């Protein structure tokens, strides 16, 4: 039982996130360090592109983490640090881009695709219903010509079935 617990503990530790922050980067003030970590999770590593600088081992990510900590230690607010990095590297440095006119397409495109897909699905369903009537609708809509009625009467007379 004890071995099972040790194995489970080892597996749990293997799945823990490997944070790239080095011990020499950590600020002595816990409040500033917490702010730096929160900011680092919102900033994109320009090398890895799908990782935050908090998770990346790239040298540029380390430089950005150090820069964030330097700016915070100098007294900058969180928004000032983010604005500084956006001015230096562009909006791409943010993992969650800001909402604005230049990012409207980025924010509105998913909704437009969903609405367009829903409209297309409704149109497709309506067309299929109109193009393929049910058997009852086909029978109700079809009337026999006088020649067809006469032929049907002859066939029924030949088969021996009673006529109504």
C-alpha cells in the first residue's frame, strides 16, 4: 500500500507544470513576485508563441521575465508594465489581445462564423424539406387524369376486385 502511494505521488509530480522561472529571477518581496507571476502568465513568449513567458525556457522569455520584475521593482503598475511591453513588441506579446477596432475581426469572426453556419443549416434544412415531400404529401398532391382513371378502372375490373 505504501509503494502504491509513492508511485501515485511520483506520477502526480511528473504531471505538475514545469515553470521556467529561475531562482535568481524571484523577487524578495512576495507581493511583487505574485504580481510578476500574474503578469508573466498573460504575456506571450515571442519564440514559443503558444506559451506564456512564465512557462517558457527560451532565453527571450527569461529576458522578458527579468524586464517585468525590473519594471515592477521600479514602481510601475501592472498596466504600465503591459503598456511598455506592448509598445516595445506590439499587441502580439499579449496572450489575450485587447478589444479594439484593430482587433474587432479577431473577436467578431468566431461569432460571425457560428451565425453564418446556423443560417446555412436552416436554409439547407428548409430546402431539403421543400425538395423532398413526404409520401403522404406526394399522394395527396397527385391527381389522376381521366385516361388514368379509366385505365385503373379497367385493371380493377380485370383483377376481379370490387369497385367502390
